[in-house]
């Protein structure tokens, strides 16, 4: 619930600043937020990538500050303009550059708040709009109280009364999420997620690739012992995480035999995260479906490899800035199209698992595409070994919880090192593992096929917010041009084009020199009294 309060303070800071000051204030606030929040991105590669990524994300907040600062030159908080500008800024940074980086969207922090439930209606843009609007309305209320006190024409209780409507609407928005149902009913299937762990944290986590594969084979075998002993139900689908087999199991007979032997022992299909030595001189980050007696029957290739981590765009240029780009020796290529793995549970129910690998869970369109293709459960395979004991893994798990609520789908969130979890369609976490331990998550999850309103709307909320913001900008430009035209005809026209001259919070009042204020406070006769001037003031 800190999000609307933070945005309320931001609205108060930015209102009336204009574009230039708004840009600098937005950049400062963005750096203060992203630098500590993305600290994990430089834990093993040094400060340059971490600072560069943080400042890039802060730049979009600076653009937001410039735009809203310009739109609010009147000195009054403009809640709708603030909320629309925020949504559009999040949308832009989720798409650019190199496909964007939507990590740390406002919506991803709201899984446990009433605002989070709204994601089933308007997706992540809808949640951002309501949270930002709530914060801006709280800023309006604060401004009403402060103005009444500063003007001296009304006592503070009168300002409080004026603030009640804005506070009332903000409260209604905050509670509106409780009106959104998050159903969980549906036929169930048994899932087993295996967190095999790695020999060591860091960039060289897969230097012992066979050890990582062996860890997942061994952890699965121990989980099967519980099934054999009757202590646990037989799984309908087993899920290993990203990079569980970085030895290409389609080209390496040893790795393939280990995986197929595990599938035969468990007697259930297995989804394996791995790397394929293809195309030539490059790699593919994949999820592979192995079925008993049939071997590999389906694959999904990651659609959105992470720039500067899985591939280096414009390598020659970026090498001039940092030689660390060559830590990525071979680029991972992008796949095409959503991945759906179909299999049948012991009960006869059809499992249609939608795939997402690592950071793909943060991209609205990629996750929505899987649901549109018919997924009735989502599998999020990830590898957090390169981020150590940091906030990256909890941040990613929070995103998976929001996705469950957004699309009304259960989620199997499985990591090599944790945190791993089973998540119900209402965002409830059934099991959660600790970091850098070998563990499994297992249980029954509902399989739902009903589409939420957010799924049906798709990218429409983003488009509507962008169009509405364009209208506000056009209206502001038109008002300024009219004001400039009247200003050439006289002083009254000049005042009509800008803020009201009598506004205590307006830019004209703030720019009025101190001497002018003293002249109003001290009539001419009082100023002629010589030594008595200080006493008369």
C-alpha cells in the first residue's frame, strides 16, 4: 500500500515545476528508486551494467516528470494527467530499447493489496492507472489543506472539508478491487516442480553442467520415492527449471539417457529447461517436453532473450564502452510464437501448459499470447543462480503471482535455486522454497479455461491511455497558443494564457520578488517612519 503514498508525494513534488525541472526531479527520483531495487543486476558483473540499467530506467521516469511538470504548470495537481502519463511511461519503458524492461512495474508490487485484484480487469496498465490516480487524488487533498492554511483566508478545518471529495474518491478506488472476483474452481491436476540447486552461485553456475543436471535427476528420484511409498500423489506433470540441462540433450546421448530414464521412473511427462547447440555457432534457450516411451515430443524456444545477458545487440559499439560484453561469448537466438505443451492427466483432464522462460514473465503480451493459445496453466521456468541472495528472485515470484490473477491461471514457478512456488489463479501461494536449497513443490492446481476481462481487452488499456494523454497534450498546446495570441494584445491576455495571478500556488506568485510582497504588507506611510519600520513589520 506504499505505492499510492509514494506517487502522491511524487505528484506534489512535480506539480507546477515545468518540463525542465520536472525532468531533473524525475531523473533524481528514478535513480533513487531503481539503483537499490536493481542492485542484483550487478552483483557478479560489477557496477557498470547495474548503474547503466538503473539510469536507463530512471530516464523514463525523467520523461514522465518532464511531461507532467509541463502539463501541471498551473500549480494545481492534475490527477488524470498524472495517472495517464505514468501508465504511458511504464508502457514505453516496457518496450524500448531492445524490447524494453518492464521489471518493477507498479502492478507487480500489488499482489497482496486490493489494487492487485484489478489486474483481472485492466491488466497491469489498469492497475497502474488506478494506483497513480489514487495517489494523485491524495495529493489534491493535501494541496487543498495546505492552500487553505497558507492563504490565511480560511482556517485549516475549511481546507480539510475541501479535501473530503478527493479523499473519498481515492478511498473508493482503493477499495474497488474487492469487487473483482478471482475464481479458482476447475478440474485439477497434480504438478511436481523440482528445484535441483547448483554447485555454486554466480556467473559460473553452469561450469559444472553435469552436476546441475545430476542435481535435478537426484531430486526427482527422491520425490518419486515418496510417491512409491504412498506419502505423495503421483504427478501428472513434472517441471524442471531453466538451465536444468545446459548439456544439449538432443545431441548428447548421456544427457538424453539421464532425462529419459527419469521420465520412465516417474511415469509422467517432464518439462526440461535447457540449451540447444543451434543454430550454428549460436544457442537456443528452450523448454523441452519428454514423455514416457516417446522421448522429446515438443519444444518451446524463448521468444525474448535478455539483451546484454543472453545476447549482445550492436556488440562492436557496446564493446567500446565495456569489455564485459564479451562475457557473453555466443548469442542466444529468439524463438517465434507462444509455447503450449499438451498432455493428459491420470484423471483424463487435458493439461495445456503455457511456457515462459525467466524474464519473459514480465512481458504482458508474451504471457497473454500463451493464454490466447489455450493454456489452462502457466509454467514459469527460471534460473536465479546468477543473482545470488538478492531481491531478484522474490521480485520475479511476485510477478508470477500477479500473472496468475491477471489471467485466472494457476502458475508453476520453478527456479534452479529458488524461490520456487505453486500459485493458484487468485495469486495465493501454496508452497514456497528457500534460496539455494534442493527442494520440490508439489500439489494439485486447478486448470481453468475461462478468460478474464484483461485477457479479452489485450493491449487496449495501454492504447486508450496513450490516446487520452495525446488529447491532453494537444489541449495544453492549444491553450498555450491561444494565450500567446491574446498576450500580444495586452496584459490581461497574457494572464489569461497562464496560471491565475492570484493563485497562491501559481508560478506567477512564486516568481513575485520579495520586495513586491513587502510593499503589499507595508503601506507607503508606514515605510516613511524611519526607525519604526521593523516594528511596523
